[in-house]
DNA sequence: GTCTATAATTTGATAGAC
DNA sequence: GTCTATCAAATTATAGAC
């Protein structure tokens, strides 16, 4: 993967996370890295292929960032996910890449839809194994859903505090109060 | 509001909920109701104005559908929201209109963003008043976020059961088990 | 309210030179 | 790997007739 290709992925990811799949174009990306749009097709043959590459890279990076620590508690695992998602919106006020693409599922090429589905299944599988207990799967779904929805609220309200309030109720033991 | 204008709103709403703001065009809507795109501008001057009208109508309808019942419990209120959101995805597998638009906030004209923010603030204000208690606002944020994120999961996984699993943990008293 | 016609722009993609 | 040149299609929007 060349340096130019990586920069293109960076820019495409930023645009998708802010404006969705229709929110980036080869021409715009090309201008931002200082080449012509035809040259972008040398790195990624089609828009769908590029979006798929963005999603693959995002999934790999995100899953690495929530990796389990030895002897963690279920609340530690939940907090790893909460922290990872919060960092994304704190850095640039944008959505989770797969969150916005999941919402736009009806507008996506099949290979992108598949990558997004794979991302969420892997997150849930991983998290369910770390929270354990009889309701592990429901709990994993609940955590991921709350975090994705919290991003929507924060963006719609223009207030990152909305994400924090939504996520605070993820720890029933403290009932929303941080010790 | 003429019959044609209502049908245009219906179609625009369906397309936005499936594919986002960029997922509907005046030409496509016109073809679906059997007129020309120029005629759509007679009913709605711009695309932004039309999307705003869609959001206004959606907010009014949704808030009416979750109206408080006399002597309801906090869990009744949460269930009213859960049921209203679940019905939307059950009917056609699509997102909440304001959920997908909130995710796409970076791509929206300002008047649409404003309407989406207003929708979520009204939902949270209403729900917080009905769950009561010291953490009412955090709890209201949490419920709305979980439901919106649950829609994303259901669409990404192609399984409405993902929404139900995410929402099941919304009732701590039963810990995910339905009595 | 609807039409024809059209402007001005943007888009994804390709062919072929260097 | 990047370029020029170009295509075919789609988009939002407007002017003005009926």
C-alpha cells in the first residue's frame, strides 16, 4: 500500500464519517492529495472497492484498539468499547465509519454492506465473550447500540455531552454516577 | 397540503430512511408520482426545504405515537418509545428518519440539521419527564441512543433480532428477560 | 399544477500518452 | 503513477408556456 493510497483512504474515511457514502468523490479526494481523479482509479478501481478498503482498515484498527486486557472485568470490556468510540467523536466530531454506513445500508454496494455487517458481528462476538453471563449476547448488542446511537445524539445535538449521558447508563452498578 | 405534496413527502421519507439525504432526487420522486421534476419544485422550492418538511412531519407523527398514557410507569414510557421505533423497522426495515439524518449531519443543509436536533431534544425532554428520578436525563439519552443504535445493528446485520436484543437490556428490572 | 426546455454542475469511469 | 481528454449520466434549479 503506497503512501498516496493511504492518504486517499484517510481522506475518504473522514468524508464518509462526516457525510456518508455519497459524501466523498474521487475528484474531491484527488484535489486534496494533489493529483487528478483518473489517478485515484489506479489505486482503487471503483468507488465501491475504495469504500470496502476503508471499512476493512477501519475494522482492523478499531478492533485492535479495544483488545482485551488480562484479567479484565466485564465493566472493563464495556469501558474499552465506550472509550474507543468516544475518542473518535472527541477527535473530530464524526460518526463511527460502520455506524453511518450501517444506517445507509440501502444505498451501499453489496461488498461494502458485507464489510459493515462483518464489523458489527465481530464486535458483538468479541464483547459477548468478555462480558460473559447468561445475557452476554443481549448485553453486547446493547452496548454497541448505545454507543452508535450516542454518536447520533451527540452530532444531532451538537454536544458531545449527549454521548456521555447516553453511555453513562451502561454501568448499572454505578447507576450513571462515576466514582 | 395537496395530495400530490403528501405523496411526495411519503416517497422522500421512505428514500431518506433507506439511503440517506443524498438518496432521493426530485427526478426520481417525480417519476414515482407520475409528474416531471420541475413540477416538484412547485410543491417544495428546494431539496433542503423538502427534507425539512419531511422531518417536521416525521417528528410530529412520531411524538404523537409515543404520547404518555395516564398513570404510566417509567417502564411504560420506555416501552412506548421502544415500540414506536420497533414498528418503523418492522414495517419496512428502514432507519428512523432523524437517526440517519443525524448520522449524516455533515452533509445536511442547516435547516434540516436544525429540525433533526429539535426532534431529539423534544424526545429526550419528553422521556426524561416520564422516567423521572435523579438520572432522568441520562436515562432518556440512554434509551433514545440504544434504540437508534439498535436500528443500525439490525440493518447492518440484516436481522431485526439484533434490535430486539439491544433493546431488551433497557429494562434492568427484568435484566433482559421478558416476563 | 403541470409541462418543455435548458442551464450549470458534478459524478464515476475509461482510453491512451508519458 | 500520473497525466489529458473525454464520455455518459445524473443532479438541482430556473424560465416561461399552457
